[in-house]
């Protein structure tokens, strides 16, 4: 008999008792969603929650320009550099009669980790965008919601509003610098405004090369911009060393974060006006909670799979015995029992992944990455399938037809 037909018979056997199948589908869905959510949550500690878990952030209490940066933080940098994987500076300059603030992020002294770039400026990180995407190259930009510029042309007031898909063109002599708007941020920009010391309504976030091109060729600012008196330092982000694995064993990440914060406190007077920003940090207890829930969800899936495999054999003893009595071979019996088990698990897992993806992407706003999918497929699908196959194969073949009929 063809394998597909045997699997179909197994599927029909599994769903003959609809209430029992539905209960286990719900249990499998809950375990899959929980595992997917927690694995995505843990993985997001390196991306979406990078600043909350691994960063120490400094913000100026009064405006400070780039030419004063080295004298303020050079000593701090030297004292903490061994504890850091990244040290980033948020720069900005004003233009168009102080209506527009152009922003960029730049690594300090080449302590550089390119994977951090999309995540260290919270206002413009991918999950903070109301529309569009993060910048991926030169001459792409992100603007804030309600981006507006006002001009006077031929004696009449003119208002320009930009959104995703538009372009902002700067003219420098015979050259045009065209910045394509690829994203719109809905974040509150008050922290940046406070660091600047004034309210500016329109923000343009670009990469360093575009920032430098506009500053030097349009604004005529002198290079290097990292030492310019016309460029503001709006934030410093120090990312500490420590992987997720090391956190489980030695707590290196949290120790490094504490060390950097203590150095900031010691040098508070010399780094003024920079001070620690108030952020909602992820503490060790919160990290452990996510990890514990993740482990429990995997164990729960395995336990439920084991129970369901036992019930599949128990409630279909008569069916299996009958098929063995009429001459079904060993391979067909194994495929039948496996089909009964796996059909419920696969249906529930697919539904769980869909529900989990929608929740993560729309509600939790955590990046959908490949790694959590792989983790769920292995821990909640492949391993339970192997467990179920092992048990159903051995248990069904160990039942003599005469004994099965007698017990029924």
C-alpha cells in the first residue's frame, strides 16, 4: 500500500476522536508559540533590546559640540575600552534656518561592530519605524513623522512635507545630493531635542558618508567632522562585551555593564555635561525568566508529545491489532501509527509558528530572525517527532493481535 495512503489513514485515525485531537493541538500550539516567542526574545537581546541589555548610554545635559568630545570622554574611553565591544556617538548638525537636524551614528576610534549600527539609536532602529525600512546604504534617509520644512518663495509661504518614497535634494554648486526617504520613525524625539537644547521639528537620519557629504559640500563645515565646533554630540552609546552563553555561565555581560557604569560615576565631574541616561535596563532576573520560560516550553512540548504518543497507541490498539491480523506488514504499521502522531503535531506547529510570528512582528515588535525559527523546528518539531516515532514504532509492534482483541 502506498505510504501516502497509509499516512492519510493515520491522519483519519488521529482525528476520529476530534475532541482529544483538538486538546492536543491546542497544547502543541501553546508550547510552540511560547518557545518561538521566548527564543525570539532572547535572540533580540543582540538586536532590538541591545541598548537595554548591553549598553551604557550617556546624554548631555546641555549642548556640547564635537570639538570638545575628546577632552570629555577620552579618559573614560581608555578606562573602559577592554570591557566594550562598541563605542558609538550620535552626531547632528542644524540647517535650513535651524528647521532641520541631520543625524548620524559613528563609531569612536574605530571600536566598531557593524551589526550594532541599526540598533544603537533607538529612535531610528528598524522596529521603531512606522513605515518603510532601515537605511541600507549611502544617500538613504529616515525622517520623523510630521517632517515639515517652511520656506518663502516669491513672497509667499511654502510648506514642504516629506514621507516615505520622497526625496530631499540638497544643491551644492552644480552637484545635487539626493537623499531618498526609505523610512519614517514614529518615535518620540524629545531626548534628542533635550540634548540639543532646543526644539527642532524635523529630523533626517542618514549614514556617515551622506552626513559628511551634506555637511562639507552644502554646509561648508570643515573636516574632520568628529572635531567640528558646528557638529553636536547628542548621545554616546557604549556596548559592553558578553555573549548570551557567557551570561548563563559567568555573568560577564552584567559584570561589564556594572563596571562601566561605576567608571562613569567616578568620572562624573570630568565628563560633564555627559551623564547616565535613564533607560529601562534588562536585569539578570528578567534575563533568567526569559530563559527559564524558554526551557520549560521545550520540556512541556516533549512531555505532551510523549503523552500523546502513549494515547495514540492505547486508543488505537484494536485498529492496529485488526490491521496486523489481516496481514499489514511491520513497515505499514509503523507508518500508520507515526502518521496518527505526526499529523496532529505538524498542524499544531504550523499554526503555532503563524500565531507566534504575527504576535512577535505586530504586537511585541521583535525582529523576525531565522535563528528562532530553526530553534523551534528542532526543539518543538523534529525532536518530538523522533520521540513519537520511537515510541509508537516499538509500542505498536509489541502488541500481539490476540491480546489486543482480548483487552478490548
